[in-house]
C-alpha cells in the first residue's frame, strides 16, 4: 500500500542536451541559424526582417503591415491564387506577419517538399508582384478589419494601453495603422520599402528540422542568388519617456465585463536584471499560482484569470497586468491589483523564490519540444541581440538569482504609483468605482481609433 | 505510413481503468492525459454546465492535496497543465520532466479516488464565480459571442443533449449545490469510466508498477452509457435574427449532418476545406477575394459522439447585404452538387490534412490526447493511419453526395445585425 499523504519525490535528474545551432552565411551575406532535428521528416524556415511597424512613415501608419499582407499576393510566375495553391498542394504552410519590430516570413514543410517550397519562398522574397488590384483589395480588407477591432474589448484595451504607455514613441500606434493613414499609402511606398529594406543584410534566417547544412546552403545559394545587398535602410529609436499615471476609461455600451490593463514603462531586455525580473514576475503574476491570480481568481472570484508580464520590444519595454472582470467588481479588482503591486515591495518569501526558480529551471527542456519552439527561441536571440551562448548560460543565470536581487527588482521595477490604468467597459457601471483611486480619469469612446 | 504507426501498449486495470502507454525518449519529458467519459451531454436541462464546473472543482485539491497545491506542485516541477470539457468528454493533462511522472500519477489518482473529502462550499462558491466570469468573458462580452448557443438550441431538438452550451447558462451555474457536485463525481468519475494515457520518456516497468499502485485500489465504479437517439430532422427552415453591439453583419447557416466516424464525416471535413480552408477555397475565393462582399468565411463539420452538424459563417463587408451573400453561398453549394470538382482541388485539401497529421506528431500532449481520443471513439489508440486513410479514400463523388444528402436539407439561419443607431 502506498501512503497517499506523502507527496512523491522526483526520481533522478533528467539529462537534457540543448539543440546545437550551426551558424553560417550564404553567398549574398544572409546569416543563417540552423538546428538539425531528425525525429520527423519536416522543416521550419523563419525569415526575420529587422524592420517593423515602428518604421512606418509619419501619416502612413500601417504601411509595414500592409507590406506584409501584399508580399505574397503574387510572385515570380504565379498570381496570388496560384502561389497559394502551389504551397497548399505540397501540404506546406506559408505565412507572413508583421509586428512592431519585425516582419516574419515563415514556412513549414515536409522534408520531401523542402526544395520546392523553398523555391516558392524565394519567389516571394525576391520577385513579389505588388499588383495594383491586389493592393486595393488588401487595403479594403484592413479598413474593414479596423472596423471589426472596435467591437473587441480585449483588442481595444491593448491598443489604448500601448497608445498611452508609449505616447509619442513609434510603439504607441497599432501595427495595423489608422484609417486615414491606410488611405494615404501608395503601392510605390511598398515597393520602395521592399527595395530598401527586405535585403539579405537586414534579415536573419532560422531553419529547424530534418536536413543538413551543406544541402541547405546549396539550396539557399541556388534560389536566393539574385537577392541583393542594400544598406539604405536605417532606423534610430527615440528615447523612451515615462508614461502618464492616469486612468483611461474606454466606454463600451452594455459591456458586462471590464477589460483591465495596468502597468508602466520598464527597463530593456538585455539588461542584467532580466533574470531577477523573470523570477519576480513568476511570483507576482506569471503563473496560475502567482499572487495576482490567486488573489483575483481563487480568492475573490472576480475573474476567469489574471496575469502579468514584462513585455519586451526591441527598444522599449513595459510591465503590465491584464485581466477581464465582471463589471460590478471593476473597482475592487483594480484596487486589489494595485495592492499586489505595492505588496510585492515588502519582499518575497524564500518559499516563493524557490518555487519560481524551480519552475523556470525544470521547465527548460519543454521549451525545446517542437521546431516552432526552437525557432522562436532563436528568434528571441536575434531580435534582442542576445549572445549566442544565451541558452547555455540560461539555467546558471536563473540559479544565481538571490532573494535580494528579486526584492531589489520589486523596488525598482514595479510601481503602483507610476501605473497607467486602462479600463474598457460600461462607464455607467464602472466609472463611480474608480473615482477614489486618486488618479485622473480620462473618458474615451470605443470608436476612437 | 510508418510515421503515423504509433507503438503503444494498452491494458485495463481490474477496476476498469484503461491504460495506454506510448514511449518516446527523444526529450526527457512526459505527458499524462486522462479522459473521463462525461461531458455536457450527460447533463439535464436546468442543470447545464455541471460537467464544466466540475472540471474546475478537480483543480481545487483532493484529500491529500490542499487547494492551490495541485497547480503549485506541477508548476514547481516545471510542468504545464490544463483540462477541457466538451459535449462528450472531459480531459485533464499535464506535461512534466520525466522524473516527475510519479508526482502526476499521485495527483491524478488522488482526485480520481479521493476528491470528495476535500470539497467545500467555499471552494464551490469561488469556482461558480470564476466560471460565471469565464462565461461573461468568453461569450456574453465577445462580439457575436451569443451566436453559438442560439444556433445549437435550434439545430438540435429541445432536450437533445447537444442543444445547450457546455459552459452552461448563468442561472444554472448559480444553482449548483455541493450535492450536485458529489452526485456528478459519484456517477462519472471512476476508473471504469476513464482512460489514462502516458506518452513520452519513461521506464515502462516502473511506470506500470506505479500506475498499479496509485490507481489499482480506487473502486471501479461503472462505465456510463448514455442512451441518445438520433435526433429528428430539422422540421422546417428556421430563421433567427439578433441585434448586437457590432459593426458588421454576420450570417450563420447550420445543417444537421452525422456523428463522428460515420461514413460521411471525413467527406464533410474535406468539403469544409474545399469551401473555406484556403485562398482558393470556393466560398473564400468568390466572396472575399473576387467579389469582396465578405470579410471572412468559415466552414466546418462538427462530429460528436451522438450527432453532428455543418456550419458556414460569413461576415459581410460594410454596405453589402446578407441576402446577396446568402444567394452566393447557396449557388456555390449547388455548384458543388451539380458541377465538376477538379481532382486537384480535392487533392489539395487531402494534402493539407496529411501534412497536418505529420506536423502534429511533434507535440507529446497532442499525441497523448489523440491516443485517448481514438481509444474513446474506436477502441483502438493507434488509429492515426486508419483515420488518415478515411480522408485519402474520399472521392469527388463523395463530396457531391454529402452536399446533396445534408446541405440541401432544412437549415438554421442566424443573422447577427448591428444595433439600430439611436437619434
């Protein structure tokens, strides 16, 4: 008979070997990161362009996103529908997306179709059509999408939060852009951006899967040979300013829930206190059993879930708490969150510290389970210019975090007083709940962007 | 295909618990996945949402595990965990480093065998609040969020167990007592009504021994068979309208089709892909790409244990009428029925499904859940190839036939319209 009252101990420590990354360059200077994995006959390619919506020109916000939507609307000898059909017939998934910092062009393919898929991929990168008719259509699609966003409280909260946390910074406007700006963008704008920006020297290619270096290199040299170097693109990030510590209330008529975002500007990704902030947030809001979720969900029952995170862009970052609560408890929830942000400054317990370190250390192998996981880990290195041995030192960096480090981070990196608060809900129910917070309230309509 | 021929061992403990083991040592992690053969179809009208609320209660601790410890122990071990409830079943799953497998077996067996001693009114009240918030966040406060429950209430006859939403109605959720929770546990949460799958890196002999020690002494209970008759056909077309705080009009069509693994369900999945799965899919290409009268198009077949339905959803571009969109949809369906289907068109959809099977083999949680699904549905966990073969063998005529057989019948039409502007 077992004694169920005793929690079983773990058996011997597991052995985990990090996937090995090979770095090399193609003839035209494209840097490639390759991880060989032969468990399954599949491959993933992620091309990362070091330019995102933050480089949208003034008055043309949304240009890079529109560029990403247009890039595969016809390329090489194929129109848009034919190109899509070629990928689909191979069972390959091809996708392009843009965010604030980057454009991502990604491909997932069976090994047997890797060469053909990569050839089509190269058509998109080196021979896009930028067809007028498709351009008009994609523009209309975005304008309609902008309308749809006005219905979605979660999206509204995210957009308004970033608008105010970054104020004049290029991170302050949404990747999708604005209606009047979209109308100003011309197809020539996209072509110019393409010529100056989507070049081997501005990109990094990450490949994970069942292949080998020589073969990959031969394919890349074969299909990307006429892709030309061009160094006319540059971007200088402006300094990041402090955010206003006000409340923005976005009115959504009849909303039964309130979306809440609370946070403030924080330090950059590759600063030395990254790991102590990671541990700090694991205790405060990063996991189910973190303080904020246990309080708001498991104790008070205000929400289905609440979390917090340090969110890192390339040139700026912020700390934020996110949740959705029933309208009646909006004020209570905001107060409890602010209380947690204050409370963490009194210090964490050694039990909390050990829990957070154990969780982060032991979870490490499962961060490398799929090709997508591995490619996305390497992407983080590329985007934030982290050292190549980052993952080799990752566990030691976590082990070294002390309780003093975490408490110092809590003091320096978390502040209820500095926090910007965005709430999206029905003002008739929620406004009166927010008046005793001694923060200035600005009311907005949900149709404002 | 060898790739999809998943080696496994299956056996049944004396108390009736099915055990499925699949070993894969490529990473030092292991997934544990348990299916209980109980979902919202085991509920009654007026008591909807208990299966899902019960899923929440399973995370509230058990006799030897305090509230919050279930999550804490697994996350401390570097694991991830969750559960989900559908019409037909509830699942619970964890992924941990291999050396913590015993911890998971302890936690899962403690809540399978010894949940009730730890159940309190306070925990129940708290989770009723949490689930109410879940419902408000995911349905009531979402644009078009109420469409789903309006549809199923009309696709299925009154009192059919698929006619209410798994999340439950607000008043029903509020009404549940500790006795309701206890009854649900005693009826459905027993080894004989469950299936345990472990996939990943583990020592087979030690694992079998641990399973025996942790689960072997839990009283068996019984496997619950639900007697659900095939629902009567939809008697007449049903037209519904609902005004909401949205910008764009949206139209839904729902037809009753057939249940999972019925002879037609693979054809219906492929039909959905042919209609909306890619840029070249018929409805997408016509409505979104060429005519630009719609912003998006979705089509899918839902195949449950007791019944199935086929749904088409189209959001109108501003200024375009749902009537025009409707007649385009009906024309396209007619064309599938009576016009040619290019063999490459069908092949494209089949290729996507086939590569999707292979890509999905990267994730241990997915494999474990799929083994349990096949065991639940076909009584054979290793059915990946057989499942794929169903799609491979569908012909152009099958696609035409299922449109004629199901989509030319009575349907439910739901229009979601923006609130009238005031003043």
